[in-house]
């Protein structure tokens, strides 16, 4: 009887549905839930950026200037280079 009780106790702790496996599963679930929340926030930020690029002229202009190097017809583009950086 004592042996059976010991086997059941060990199985309850480290068995397929034991306490240790349950704790691992809860940790994995919490990590996955945190990842899902992080990805939801990233998706929302990307949605906001897309909305701005589709409808906000100031956002479109900022991206065009920054990423494409575009300037207005009445502007003069001046490029300043660091003399020390070009000498290296």
C-alpha cells in the first residue's frame, strides 16, 4: 500500500500531467501571451504608420525627404561632410 502511494505521489509530481509539467506549461503560456501582446502593439503601431502614410501629407513629405532625399523645387540641398571622417 505504501509503495502504491509513493508511486502515485511521484507520478503526480513528475508524471505526464504532474505538477512540474503543469508549471512548465503555465510558464510557456505566460511567455506566449506576452509575445502575443507585444505583437499586437507592434501591429497597432504599424497600422497607425500606414494610416499616416495614406492620408497625412506631412507624414508623406517627411518620409519622402528622409528616405528618398527629395527636396522642394524652391529649396537648395546642402550636403556637409565631416573632414575627419573622409580622411580616415
